[in-house]
């Protein structure tokens, strides 16, 4: 009977955390005005998201043992991210174009590449995340590494201009009228790779 | 006075007993065999699909795509106790084993664990190894991780805690292990079932809050966006009047899953629809690993007939 009680208690805590993570994500979407709900809900959603985050220990200090324990458990159980896939709307895909400047004046265009389809899906996930505001602090570092991965295959390149942007696909009616996707640049970085090599 | 207290406690006791009866139904281990074999297949395919990119994805900066330091830094910021590939590489270094060799060994370990799970050989150690190595890879991958990884971690987490081995495994044939407690088997199946109900309810609710699921534009956008664009837009646009119906159906199917999957009359219909949806996601968008893990979870949770009656339970296993 004791084992049953322990298991029942674990069940309660585990699914409490699943609910907290899921609703934190859902309330965040509402607070960010990504949903069809009226803007009057924003404040309530923001407060509800804070409550859910508090339940997950995220309001505590970075070294708080409760916060660390919960975070470790969430990752170990694979429940750290909510289940709002492709919701509330499917985001635009993103593209990273690398303009390769050679010493002899040539210019070529490249993109970061992987071998298999499974890895390609991951690369696209990475690009979609780069567009999110919360990953802004690591953007340059990630783009620099991606540019560097291409430069290793083209060591004679002098400079790389990395342009990251969103691809707006046509809707169904626009597609029937012959319209195609539109690339909207979001940011770009110039990397001087001779300097990189010297470092 | 004593009678009054009993009357007051009875509803609480009743509720608690109902809760326990729900949590611990009698269950055979057939669902666990389906779960083990399915997760074994998933782990094996995961390792094989990433074979050519494994080192490139998880190598240190300067050798790989983005280098695993960034993903590991983000993970460490969350908690330094979350396993990552750097742990294995540090251990390898102390034995003078190179990073490349450690990563190769991790991949081989994952592939072997998947094959062992498929066969049911050393089931629990294989489940623990698969969970640990996959978690290390997922956490070191950082921004490269997507939904299939989270579901795989969850599936492996539950599998290593389940009462393994089942009686279809090689472990059972070789070591003649005893039948497991049917209540424990029932409990872990309930965990899986309840988890799926939350997954679909939240997913369906979040989709219903997006305008694009009401007019079919989200389905259009998800099917034409690279790298999911396996179907040509010219073909897809012919179904422009069907897409809104399909979009709303998906939202309703997911959101009502926690209700209709429990009702005996509607269970089969909901299960078939959900399986068809995941099969379509796999075939039409190329999300094979994501589709497979969801199909496995659904089949193990609701696909195998349930529950067994008390009389069918292995003798001597009833918890009094």
C-alpha cells in the first residue's frame, strides 16, 4: 500500500508539472497576442503565465535548489517544453543565406548543409528559433558558427555576409494567381574570415 | 459523534479509493511489449537516421555545425545537473579517449540499446542506457532539438520505470522471470494514457486559438513550407475547399481526445483517426520520427485491448 501511495503522489506531482509547463506556454501565446482572443485577455494571461512559471520555480534565483531540481526533472522526463506544436499558427520558415566573397572578387551564395533529412529538420528548427526574441543574445554566435561551418569547405573565402530572414509564402489564392514567396531580411552579419583564421 | 465522523470521511475515502482504482487497474503486459518494441524501433531508427550527421551535429565548435557548447551552455543555465554529452567526453578524456571516439561510442551504445529493446534483451539496462544517451544528445543539441526528441525522452523515461521485462522479451525466455504485478502494469499504462490526453488537449486547444486552423491556411502553410514540402503546392491547391474542414477536424479531434478515447464506443474511431493523422504527418511532411513515436505511444496506451479482468490476471499477483 505504501508503494501505491508513493506512486499516486508521484503521479500527482508529475502531471501537475506537465499542466504547469503546458499552460505556461499557452498563456504566453495569449499574452503575446498570437491568438484570436481579444487583447483584454493579455494582462490576465501574463499574470497566469507568471503563476505557472512560479509553480515551476522559474521565479526563484538561478541557483535555488527547488528551481534546479524541477528543471532537472522536467528535462529528464522530456516535459520541459509544452505541446503547442504548429499552434496557434504555423510560423513562417526562415532562411540563412551566406554570401561568400573570394579574394579574386568572385561572389557565391551558400547555405549551411547537413547530410541526412533528419539532421536537415534540426537545422530548420534552429533557424526558426533564431528568429525568436528570446534567442536574440545568441543569434550572432550561432550565425557565426554556421558561417564558419561553410567556410571550412571554402577556405579561400575572404569574407562572408550572412543574411537571415523570414520567408513569406503565398496563401492559396495568391498562389493560384502566380505569386511566389517573398524573402524579408531580418538581420545580417559580416564575418571577416581571415581575421577568424588568425585568431 | 463517531458515526458523524464516519459519514463525513466516507466521501473522501470513496474519492480516494476511486482514484486508486483508476490509477491501479489490473493489466497484462501485452501493452508493455508493444511499448518496448516500439520504443526500441524508434531508438534504432533515430540512431540510423542521424548516422551520417551524428559527429557533425555534436562535435565541438570548429569541427561541427554549430558546436555543442552553445546547447550545453543553455542547458547548464537551466540546471547543471541535466546530463549532456560533455559528461561522457570528460569521462572519456580521463581514459585518454578522444572526443570523436566517445561520440562514436555513444552512437553505438544508442543503436545497441535500441536493438536490445527490440529483442527484449537486458530490457531495463537497455532502456536506461537509451534514455541517458538520448537525453545527453538532446540536451547537447540545444537549439537543434524538436518535438520528436521530447516525446522520445518521455517514452524512454516511462519505459525505464515500467515493470520490465514483459513476457514476450528474450529476458523472460532466458531468465524465466516472474510475471509482474498487474496493478503496477496498470499504473504505468495509466500514466501513458493520461499523458497523451494532456498532450492532445493542450495541442488542440492551442490550435483552436489560432485563426489559421479555422480557414485551412495553417494546413496549407505547414505543407508547403520547407523542409516539409513533400507534396507540390499545385496538387495541394486543388483541395483548397477541404483544408478548412480538415483544419477544424484536427483541432476537434485533438481537443476531444481526452473524452472520446476513454469511451468504449468511440475509442476505436478516435484512435484510428489519431493514428491516421500521425501517419499523414509522417508521409506528407517527412516527420517520420515524430510520427512514429506518436503512433507507438498511442498504440501502447490505447491500442492494445484493456483492461484484463481479475480472473485473467496471473495467479498470485493480486495485491490485497
